[in-house]
C-alpha cells in the first residue's frame, strides 16, 4: 500500500507526523511525502522542514492520500494544480483523508459535496460553503473519505483507518507501540470545555 502525505509551506507538523507515525507502521506500506515542488518544505513554526523528494505528479495512484492543515492551507485554496491532482488520485484511492483544515482543501477541490466532514473547530463553519456537511465529531468516515478534527485528532483518525485497513488487532498493536494513551493535565481541548477567556484569546490571536 502506498500512502501519499501532502505538505505545503506553513503546514502544521502534527497534522501529518501524527498520522505518519501510525499509518507508516502498517504492514507492507510505503509512505511518500509529496508537494507541488520537490525540496525542503517548512512548517508553520519555521523550525521544522521536511525534505520532499517526490512531487505530486510523481505519485499518480496512491492507495491513501492524506492532507494536513496549517496556516499555509489558506494559500492553497486556489491552487488549481493541487486541486486537480486531488481530484485525479481520488478516483482510484481506497482512502482520501485529511486532518484539521486539510479538509477545507479536499472540500475546495470538490470532493466533499454532500459528505459529512470535520475540521478544526474554529474553521468548521467554512466546510458548508463548499457543500460539505460539518460535524463536530473528532473522526468522521463517510464513504472512502476520512476526516479528523484539529491537529491531534489526526492520530485518532489514523488509528481508525489502521483498524479499517488492517484490522483492530494491528491498530491496537500500533497504539500500544506508540503508547497513545492521552491523559492531558487540562480539560481545555475543545471550545466546549476550555475557559471562555482562553477561547476568546485564541480566536483573537488567530482571527
């Protein structure tokens, strides 16, 4: 199985590296990081770079394609080259997946019309403008589309896919290997539980 993980300038690292850590451990799996142009692609914090060796045109028929989010996603919303590639590979992929605002790129490419999908909570309302059906669920499977909510939800989404692809025991083995048993010190992982002042400050900082 070939997995193509799409990156672009100012991607959010955990959006792609979380799923990579899980899906890359599936049996008989090749993971390829792809971008419109080969070479170093920097993340949104400017401190991590992925040296991409394959362009999207080099990978025409991945079994699974995954698009992460990040601040740079906004600059890709009118990228016809990327959108065309997404539409093409979607015709033959077993799974087309996204994490965080990566689902907005799938939606902008026309792939989520009439489909239930999720994204980062602050961008959820934007999905409807592309004909998708927004949901606040952490992981959404609709047809062969898998979408994860914000950033860390990519790990949950990847484990869900791992179970669907290789079976529950394989997925559980990977979960145990990476010791994914989150016990956060705060209950502030969603706008429903975070203090109102924290939500307001985050929206103000990133609005």
